[in-house]
């Protein structure tokens, strides 16, 4: 795929063209050149359009005077142009949709010059993104990636602000990816991001569906709404449909999706462990050092090993294999990449130490994700499983008791603690989760202080035990009230292990 762009394609877009693209009413010079679109007042500069989004918690219109002082050309807004406003103004019906359309137009639709892979689903998105991104890298190519942990542009790394960047940032990053010679870009597509039009006007070479289980119901309210949002990646509501869809058909929603897309004449690659599929794994073996299985593809069958630990990672690996093949990479390059890739930080990540028990940190923060990681732990643990977990405050309260039940069902000992309590009472959150643990009859403790809870878990570990610290994974902060404090589960675990050695 060519990364070259003609001079005609790189010329600045005019205000009139932007207004026409977004279907807005323009007040201003139609011939004025627009060089950028941003929702972030700090990025506004000469020649840029500021998108004033009015949300539930804040109204970006208050930054309009500031961006105009910084030299911005004008504003895109759902509001009518104020009588005393001197710059350009484009009034639109849906400001988030307009933001995606305008950003794509200003940056000349960079996704059309890339092989873009988008990943959606409840669990596995981040690990899939890392695995898929490792494939072009193994082929000696730079790659762009956005996701929960970080944004990558070739060798550059930046801590992620959100799982899926706003449309303005995404289109700008993809244009930069083209300019540094990337042929492939990989992104996580969250359901809320798709609802907010952050993924609109992106042309996906491959779309991946991992699974669907309960999560984010504080926002979506029902599983039906959640599922409807996920399907945006496949059904054309983002502006176009993916060239290939790679779908987990061990998931009932995946079967429904794959069947429908195939009936509509679209290309589907099915992957599964339990079912017949295009990409499958047979005879898996697991240990704390990784996993082995026989990988079946439409054209080959090979022995495969990975440093990733546990059954969920077989699905992530198969998704990456299917995506790599759909993007045109050889199975040799794919195997070379995936047999070295250690996945995403904070996903069943071991904390190294010299003791005779294991300490693992994982991001699992829903009941299904917690069950999956506990099943993995059970596969590779001879002794007891001691689980430390909590539930987030100001988030979906309905998943707290199920998370408690999940923890109790497969752990030998549970220590219930705080995650990010935010503005909720930490003890009330613990009580909500405690209701689920009680149903399992397993021994448990409630220790609201997360540092104390981690120290307590590690202090009671014995030979062949596994201490699982769940919920935060790669995160290096804790939100208590409205304040953000530095807190890293791995750091605290190392601190507790050091104390243990000194006793």
C-alpha cells in the first residue's frame, strides 16, 4: 500500500470545504485555510479550528476567548454564533460527529493510506493491540498504536490519555504515522469512544471482535445498548465497513456477528478454541513460563509457543494471527513476532522475586475478566490462590457483587480492598462486593487500604502459592475523592517482598 500523497491532496482545506463536509452553517471567510482541528484549547494555534464540545461536566465554550487569543481561526459549535464574536464560526447539529468529519478532511483521511486494524470487545483489546503491533515491527516496519496503556508512533512512546483518542488527535496521529513511513496502525476501539464518534471516518483494513461480557453498564445501562455500540465497528455507522472482520466464534455474540456479516457478503475470518474456525488452537499446555499449542490456519499447521500465560491469551494470539494474515503478513513473520511478544503491561504480569511463590498483577476489573485471570492462575498454580481486588467508585455498581462472587469462587483466600474509590465511600464499595464473596463461603478479609492489603496477602503466601493483585494492572495511580495519588501495584508488591526478605 502506498504512503505517498499528491500535492493536490496535501493542500490546506478551506473553511468553506469544512462547512460543506460537516453540513454546518458558516459565518466567515470561505477561502480561509484550515491547517488543524482540535478539541483541546491548549493545542489551538494560528489556522486551527477549535471544536467546542459541551459535556455533562464541562463546557468547552468557556475556552473560546483563550483559543482566539492564541490565533485560532474560529470555532465549530452546536450553538449559534455570538453577536460579538469576530472569528469564523461553523454551527452544526452534532458537534462530535462534525469533529470527526472535519479532522478527517483536514488531515486528508490518513487511514486510507494505512492498513488500520481496530479492536473491540470487553476483554483482550489491549493485549491484542500489542500482539498485532509486534507483527509489522518483526517485519522491520514502524507501526502506530493507540490503546489503554500508551500511544506509539514508531519509536516514540506516550502515556495514554484515554483508550481511544478523540477524533482530532487520532486523525493527526495517523497523518504523522503516514509521514514517518508506517504501513500499519493498530487501535483499541472502546464502545463509549464509538458512541462519541471518535472512530468515525476511519477506514479499517481489519476489525477484530474479542468477546462481550458485562461492563460499562453505568454508561450503557443495558447489555443490548452495549452490544449495539460494539457493532459500530462492523456495520458501517462509523462511515465505512472493514475490509476484513476477525471474530471470536466461541462467543455467542461473535457467532451472531460473523453469520450476519457473511450473509451480507463481507469477508470474515473466524477464530476459536472450542469451535470449528479458520484459525484454531489444539492441545494447549500452560505454565508460568508461557503456553504451547498447535496452531491451525487455512494454509498451515504449526507448533506454536508464547511467553503469555493462560487460556485467555490463546484467544488474543489467534486474533493477532488472523489479523496478521488479513494484513498480508506471512505466517513466518507472524510467528517470529508473537513468540517474542510479552503482551501488554499489567496483564498477568509476574513480579520477579527469589521466593518460592508467585506474585502476579492483572488489570481485570469486571467479573468475567476476574474469572478468566483466576482460571489462568488455577491452571498454573500448585498451591493456594490469594486474591487481592477492589471495585471502582462512581462506576457500574451492579458488577461489584458478581466480582466478589468471581473472586471467591476460584480463590482460596480473598482480601477485599480499595481500587479507585473516587467520591464514593470506600467501605460501602467493599460491602457491595462482600455480598458476592459471602455466597462462596471462602475465607476473606476487608482491608480498605490497598497498600496494607497487598502487604497482608504477600506476608501470608507459602510455597507454590500465587498472589493475584487484580484491578489496576498497568495503572500507577489511585483516585481517592477527587485527588490522584501515585500508586503502583508492582511497586507495592516489590516493597512487600523486600520486607518479607528482611524478616
